[in-house]
């Protein structure tokens, strides 16, 4: 959990939000959220 807060140099490779359909299979609710990272912010140094 902490790596998402403190390691912001690159994309988080194992991060997902289930769709409503997929979450319903497990008796949960989906998360209606998305992130947008402009191309100029996606350059790892």
C-alpha cells in the first residue's frame, strides 16, 4: 500500500479497479474511477 504513496517515478504495474460486472460476481461493487496521466508525465527518469 505504501509503495503507491511514495514511489511516484513510474506507473504502478499491478493496480486495477474492477468493473461493476466483475465485482458483482464476487458480491461487491465496482469502483467508478479512472486516472489520466498525460504523456508528458509518463517519462521515467
